[in-house]
């Protein structure tokens, strides 16, 4: 099974010309590029191989519009060419106080309207310090709350991509900037897959890892079959570095 590489540009870059340059360098099979929403249309027009994703979406999808100042609807994303959307990223949970309940509403709506959802879950450093059992319990609660009601969308659940993204491993904010060990990441991803089967009888699209992924560690991470791809943050903003990640991942089955 081919590995999936997702580029999360966060609130970068600062110009349309730089966004286009990065997109052209990242345009490869098995890649999803997730720029700020302001660049979606421009990047969609130049991509030839990679898929396009957004970094968030609102749960209401009114047509032709609605009184939700500052929000972007599912239909808007689809018209801009986006096929994927990131939901539940730790930075939105932390800085914007997004709860599992909010993320759940977004997830169910996005799946219902045929967007592929990249759901991020993972424990903070305070939970990690308590040990693996505490980490698993935290991830389980996060997952079950985020997926509440998904049993009514069994067909659309094939469009769900889960990302195990331990918050403590992310270089931004309060993270350590050090990726989890591949062994630990694979064990947690196995646990997540077991939960999906036992709780929902679900086999999702992919379960991937996110958290300080670089060209130096991506091979060790992706050599584990349980880990079906990577969500890449800051490294995806460096064209040559991200091309190395893409090349390495393409050689791993």
C-alpha cells in the first residue's frame, strides 16, 4: 500500500507567488497539499498530480450562503478544488478552543458532503508523562467524541484519514520538536485501528503519523506498515526538504 504524505502549511507562506512555487515543487503522486484557504484557487489551477486540501471548514453548509462571519463552507472548499480537509489539529484545539464536540460536527458534515477528512488526535505532554495507559485513554476519549454518530455514515467513512499527532512532538507552541519513536507511534496507531474495528466496525482510508516529520526520520517512521503516511508541518515549507520526504516515502511500500 502506498504511503500518503500531507503538507500542512499552517499560516504560511506570506505571498501567492511563494505558495505557487512551493506547490509546484510538491506536486507529486500520493501527496495532499493543504495551504491557507486564501491560496486554494490559485494552487488548484497549477496542480497536475497532487490533491488539494484545506486546513479547516465550518459545519454548516448553507447554499448559497449564511450568516457565519469569517467561516468557509464545505461547498466553497469543493468549488475551490479541495478534496480533503484537516480537522482537529492541536493548534486549533489549543489557540481557538475547538472542542471534540465542535470537531465532531465539522467531521460529520464534511463526510456527508463527500470531503475526505484528515482527523488529528493525540495527547499533550502532561498526559505523556503519566505513561502509555494514560496516553491511550486520552486518545480513546478524543477519538470516540470526535467520531460520535459516524455509524450513520458508514459509506462515507471510507473517506476518513486518521492522524496520530502527539501534541508534545510538534515543534510549534509547547511541543518538544522531537518526533515520537517509530515503535511507539506504530503501537498507538495499532491501538487506534483496533478501536475503530471494535467500536465502529470501521476500516478507514488510512491511519498516519504527524509530529516533527523530516527527511531524516521519515524512513524510520514509514517502514512500519501500521503507519500509512505522514502529516508534515514545517518541513513541507522547505521545497527541497519536502521533495526528499516525498521521494523517500515513494520508495516504501
